[in-house]
C-alpha cells in the first residue's frame, strides 16, 4: 500500500502508432494527481501541458496521451497538488 504522502509514479510508457502513449501510473487511490507533458524540458513546469487530472483509481492504471503521435519526442511528469 502507498502512504498518503507518496508521490505518483510513472511505472511504464508504451508507445503505439494509433493511440499515442499509454502511461501506467501508480498514485495513492483517491488522491488527486496531474499528468503533465512537454516536448522541451527547458520551460518551467507551469508551461507544460496537462494530459489529465483527477482522483486516482485503485491500483496501477493506464492513461492515454493521444497527442503524443503529433511529436517526435514527449516528456512526462506526474504530480499531486
């Protein structure tokens, strides 16, 4: 079990040609999280795009990023408020 103060983890990223990136996340169930993405690591975090946000379900879960097919590279960060 994850403690309430555990930071979210990106456990895996699967690249697909039709669905973009599929990210497997681990977040404390019920904890609100935000998954961010960027193509350039230089801008500050507030400049990154929000892929999704909301309360985490039970167990590791998969989040799609269909926009990933539009870029040659994409970087991700998961955080809690």
